[in-house]
C-alpha cells in the first residue's frame, strides 16, 4: 500500500494552505516553508492546449534523470510508458476537474540496480481559482549520493497507484482505482 507517511510534512502544509477550501491557491504557496523538499518536487501545469507541462523540476529529480525536464511536456519526457500516456492524461485532467490526489510507488532503473520512488500528486488552484497545477513530491528508497554515481536508465512501471480523496469523494470514472482518504492535519 502506498504510504502517505513519506509526505506528512507536505500534506500538513498543503492542508494549512487550503483551510476550508477543497484545493489551496498556488499563490499562497511559499517555497521557503518546505525548502528541503524542493529538490524532490515537480510542478506540472495544464496549459491552454490541455497539455501538462513541467513548470519546475527539483534539482534532485533532474540529477537522478540526468537531464532537465523543465518546460517539457510531462508525458513526453521518457518517464511514462507509451501505452499509459492517454490514460494518464485523462486521469490528470480529472484530478484537476474533480480535485483529487494520487499516490503510489514506481520503479526507477539504473544500469546496476532498481529502486522505488514513492510519489504524491496534489492539486493547486491557479489565478482564476480553478485547479490547474499538480505539485508532485517524490521520496526515493536510495540516498541521493548513491543516485549521482548511477543515473536512471529508464523509469519502470507503476507498482501501486491510489487516488487521494480530498474530501469530496473520487471521480466515479476512476472508481476501479483504490483510494485513500486524506485525513485533516
């Protein structure tokens, strides 16, 4: 089971920002409050063409991937299996239109080993008050220093995926995906 415990601090901050709203405003996010998490964070924004673009990729993620992914299409950066892209684009769109999060575990493969990356995606509203961004936070099973000497050759399959109910339930279109309730901080 995907464990949200890796992300307790970020979840608490996200919930503090949202207050009594379903989704917090990106304008209220203060990076200094979670400075030590920024190297493992990605901000993905849905643009006007309904594409998901990486607006920011933390330094640890860039170093592990061995390439910069900022300003690239999130689904065309080599980290998603081709057959999953349409499904994921639909799921991401739903995570913003019916605000919900996503958590799970995915394998990262180097030339000499494989390790797990635990992920959490939570929505943020944009300028117009509608959810338009997902903040993705990663937690890796091997230390950063080990990863620097052995960059990722490919991103493997998602081993586990659970939707995160933010308080309004899960989009019925995704009822077949297991879910977990986000407990108020």
